[in-house]
C-alpha cells in the first residue's frame, strides 16, 4: 500500500467556514431551546453576565 494514499485517507480537512457554521447552528439551537422553554429572567441574566465576562476577557487579550 502506498504511504501517500494512506496519508491522504487519514488527513483531516475541516475548513474554518464549517466550524463557524457549526458554532452558529449551536448558538441558534440554544436560543430556540431557551425561547421555547420560556425560562425566567435568571437564565437570561446568567447568559448576559457570562457574555460580558467573555467579551472583557477577549478585549483584554486583544489590547
């Protein structure tokens, strides 16, 4: 068996666009699940707080 052919078979080719699409669909699924379950404001406040902490962390990394 040719080593180059085997390497081609086992090589992973996942594009950045595919990963971004996966992340977007996961985010949409979470939003829909929260909207359908009609959770109270506690979950919404937790999500907002988590997002704010994440964005501050990213800003700290960039600056």
